[in-house]
């Protein structure tokens, strides 16, 4: 496969502020299914409802770009593989079974991915407290924990590993119970601000990005190198 063909078939990953997604000319809450609107209405705070809505719209924008189809024609669904309920679980496009999608949202920032190969994405705000002490020792391999504790910015080092591991969960290569057995210590922890870092682990390709505008860490993983695209104006 040529380089151009590989780029065209690569999973698309995008990150944007929730407000920017909602301002996108092709997006709107009218695109949500009845189930999505019901789930959005459950959030106690308006900010949570906005983040949820923006994430579910951004993943549609990614899939529409991938398929070169109008975003209004895409239906997004979810289903839990454990309980079978349709109000949570892995997202998918019922009308496009050959397309894999993933989404993530945090306070004011959302990320999404779509590809013809499995893809997982995660986004977390850089400013978060207590992560190292409360979570790291339960989800990091011993070599990873040693690297994080020796890093001059241990919280940021942990956050980089966390978005990578969350992405692995999204792609089905790990679970919360097995994260400590996944050792990513061979990958670099330093990610230049505003420029994506590409690396490999086993048969997977990882894309790491530190988004300075949104003060967020983004991680994406797929069996082919993901491509970072801008689908919403900065905001």
C-alpha cells in the first residue's frame, strides 16, 4: 500500500472544545437519537450535558469525514457487551458495521476517532489533582510507576500513561482490572506541546498529543497510524 493510500485509510482523530463542536455548522443536538437525548438529560449539571452532546457529535463528524457522507445521515448507538443494555457501552454505527468509532469527553473538551480499523481515544485535562497517589499504583506496571515517580512532573507523566491505557481499553486490548499488567514504560513520556508524537507498542500505533489551547492530554491507538484532523474551529 502506498503512503498516500495509507493516509487515506488511516483512522481520523479529532479534539476540540465542546463549545466549538456545538458551533460547527454541520452539528446540532437534532442529530442525537432519542436514547442520546435521554442520556444527556440525566446529567445534573449543564456542563456535563454539553460535554456529552459534543462528544457524540464530534464522533459523527469524524465518521462523516472518513466516509465522505453527510453527518446528518449517521446514527450512533451504544451497547454494553456485559449487560446488553443500549444506554452505555462501546459506540458503533449500526448502518456502517465496517467503521469503528471511539469518543471521550472531559470538562469542556472532547475527542473522537473513526476508522476502518479499531480505534480508541481518550482525553483528560492536564490540571487534575490527586491522580498519582489515588490511582497510579493500581493501574501502572512497576516499571511505569518508577518512571512516573522519577519524572520532574509526575502528575503529567502519569496522565500521559493514563490516556494511553484508556485508549487501549477503548480498543479492547485491556480492561481496568488488567491495566497494571500492561507495561508501556518503553514509550517516551515527553510529548511536545502542540505536535503529535507517534510511537508503537506491540502491533499497535499510538498517537499522543498535548493540546496547549485546551490544556489537555490526548491519546489515540489503532492497528494503523491514526491521523489527527481539525473538524471544529478552536474555541
